[in-house]
C-alpha cells in the first residue's frame, strides 16, 4: 500500500554508524531507523543473543512464563527506579494504547465512571492506531480518519495555564513527550514539566510520559525524565529497546498497575523470547559501552557545530534537543531538498515538513562523524 513516500535507495547491510546499499555504496546514518538502532547497526552482542534464542524457542503464549521476560522486566524496573510493573507490547503505538487503557481503567476505578479524559500536547505524536492518533496533537494526521475516539484534549506545549484550565474531575491523565520527536524535536521546558508533575499530584491525575523515542540513553540518561528529575506514574517505551527488533513496553507504578485485572489487556506476540533476549543484550551493551556519556558529549558538540553553521550561513535559525536527539529549523522552506542532497552525498538525515531537519544517530556517533555531517549539510544547504 502507498503509505510511505520512499527514497530511491535500498539498504542491504549495516555496521555501526554506516549503511550500505545494494550497489555497495556507503552512507553515514544520522537517522538510526528513526531512533531505533541506538547501538548502531548489526551489533554483534544483539545478533548473537537473537541467534541463540531462535535455536531453542521462538514463541510461546503469554499464558505461560516466557524465557527472558521476567529478567527484562526487572531490568526495566531497575532503570526506572523500582516500585513498578511492566506490560510488553510490540511497538510504541501499542505501548501508548496500553497506557491509555490503564489510565482510563485507573480513573474509573479510583475516581468514578466519568474520569476518562486524557490531555496531551499540540504537535505531539503518540502513534497511528485510532486511540493514539486521537491523542496525537496534529490535525493533519487525523482528519482523514475521523471520527476518532472521544475523550482527548490538546493544549499548547509549555503552557501551564492552558493545561490548568482543562483539568477537571473528568481528566484521568496528562500524556506528554519529554521531547516531542516526530513534531521536530521540541523539549518540554524543565520548569513546565516540574509544574505539570506538581499539578497532577495536586489534582490526583496521572502523568504519562511517552519515552518511545527519548528512551534508552538517547538524551544522555536512561530515560529523558531523569534529566528533568520528573518521574511519571506511567512510562511508555519502544524504539531503542532491542536495537531494531519490534518490542514496546508500558511501565506503571505499582498502585497504578494494580488497576489492570487478568483479561483487561493482552498481546499475542508482546514480550516474546527472541525480542526479550535482544532487549537484554541491548541494555547490557548500552550500559557497558558508556553510550549515555557519549550521547551527552557528542550531542553537545553537534548542537554547537549546528549553531556555528547557522551563525556563519544564516541558514539555520534554531537548534534544539538533548543528547543525540537534535532538531533544527531552517531559514528557508528547503528541508526536503536538503534531505535529498544529503542522501545523494552519502548521509542519511530526517526531515520534518518544509523547514525542519532531525538528527538521531546511533549513540556510538563520534565528533569526526559529526564533522562529516556538517560538511555535507553545509553543501546541501548551499545547493538547495
């Protein structure tokens, strides 16, 4: 089906920061499959774990205990800070669906039948299933699929007064991305996110943080909320968890997780043996290889160089992000042309609309690779 506007390249092999097409040409990857392969392509530890598990057991129903699943849940809860439970899914959209269902179940159980409304942010992105699309604050993505499920309200990001005005007894949760990814890399202001946490506590409302793109050290900490010092009641994960294999997760504090009962939610493939083995190997390698520090250091260098390029050329008017999750706004509506020119010259970047570019490289990215990106980007801007 024609759901993607594909680029004229077929990648057949990857190694770390590099991709290779079917003609053998090498590319520097500043997209990571849209923030997925945080360890880089074809990491040997993940490959080994997957191959080993596939030789013994590929699938068993979640009606039974599944190899590696409990260990993975314990690791995730440990990274989260304890006191939580996990539900495994197959994607970020599924994780957000699970979080929405859990929040509504909790609201109806704790605060009454009408406590089901969820407030999210304008320009947000939470998935393409109907409920997550309803939570997404982008009308252009919604209009073709209306009517959407009811019970979702959108307010401007970083506008506490707008959020405060919408909070009433019908609201069960506030759903935010710590850094809006698909919308162009727009971070929550630290003071705003802290105030949202305090407001949710005051009103007895859950705070859900969508860490599908920001999770697994992308921003320089295991989860982006740790950099803000604002712990959510529910957190959703997916992209970077298994370095390319499909897995998602919902983490919820114990008192919230208890709202679910057997039969309330489920997944045929969620948390299967192979993806759990891959996720454990990924987390082991992410921690052992020091990618958090690298994301902070190289991410700062990337933002500095982009800012300098903007000052020199006048072509970049805004640079934002944390760690190796970086976005820029261009002075001219030439982002698609810039992305195409970069690809033609062997560098993969992500574009958003007409004037924004995103950079989500593997977390093993080096300053030297940033230098190559900047040379290519400068040339692409000059030719666009």
